[in-house]
C-alpha cells in the first residue's frame, strides 16, 4: 500500500466575479467563472506519526490551510500526515494558492486510501469555500460561497499574469468592498457586454494601487485586462504567439510576470 504521494496543484484565474448578495451565514454569495492555469505548487504528502507542514523548507503553523486540511483528515480517519509544499503559485495574488495546498492534502488522503472522494469534498468546505473547486479545477462557473460548481466544457488559451506586489488579504478586500458606497454596477457583466469583470477591483485597488497601474499597462499591450480573485494579480488574454522574453522585460519590475496556459484539471499526480 502506498504511503507517500506527490501532486501538482494548479492556480486558478477568476475570469468574472459578481457578488449577488449575502447569505444567512453572513458570507458573500458569488457568481464567478474560473479556470485552472499552469502555475502550480508541488505538494508531497506521506503518512506520519504526527501532523506537520513545511512550506519552502519552513515549518507552517496551525493557521496554515494545508495544516487545517491535514487536521481534518486526522480527525476523520485517525491518520496523521507529513506535508511538504514547494510554492510555485504566488501568494497574495488572488490565484487560490492557499486553497490549492489544502485541496492537494485532501486529494492525497483519497489517493493514499485514507478517505473517499465524497468525504474529501465535505471536508474541503470546512477549510475554505473554493477548496472543492481547487481539487476539481477546469473551466467552471462557481456560485454560492464558491462551492456550487458547474463545469463549462473545455477552453484553451494563453494569459499574461502579472503581480506587481503582494496585495491585501482576501478578508481585507471584502471588508473594503462592504464599506464602499458603490457596489459594482448592479447589472451582470454579461448584460453589460463585458467579457472579463471583477466587482472587487475598486476595493482591492484602494488597498493596493499597483493593481490599477498593472491593469493599464496590460491593457495598453493586449487590449484587455482584469484583476483575478481578490487581487493583486491581473490577467490579460494574449495571442498564442505572444513573445515571452519581451513580455518579461516589460514587467521586470514585478514580483510575478509569466505567460501561462489554461489546464483542464486542478490536480495532477506526479508520483
């Protein structure tokens, strides 16, 4: 029986984000279209005597999402896990990096025979509302708090993904959104004829002005640009033949700048 597994878990880009209300738990009701993209974290999980998580060689605390996922597995089946994460998804970017790591722990627990898939999805929701999506991935519409997932078929395109600096936390951006007197335009993006849209953008820019600067720069080159998630990364859809070297040169002042591709799933098993 296998006792160690290594997974690649992909980032997500939020192509559209609407907030449709607040539910009875006090959480925002969302309507988003998301896709998985090539940047990924590599996560190695093995059965162990005690639960530990290291990230890029540093021990992570109990507030870490991967640790919380491992703690849920321990509670569910009595098996502790040793989790080692190598980050490839930038943090504070709105690319789902911390949820990705939690989803990898749950998927690993399934592959190691500790829990079944249905149990994994139930536990995902305890850790974060988009953890189920990060485990499945692909091109999907997400509603509710992000846990109601509708696959939308396949897409295949290239994106420029740029983060000038680490943004505010997701919670801070939502607080900024709630405090703002202007709540989006009140009409779904599709009806406004906008292909890529994020109602959190103004709230995120208030906390991290560089989002706006990167958006303008990308717009100037590719004719489209939008913030992903709660920021601070911005994406633009680019032609297949876009030149990576000149793109990287233009954004060399940023902490993350890559041309990335859509991928069909959230997690791949390496070994």
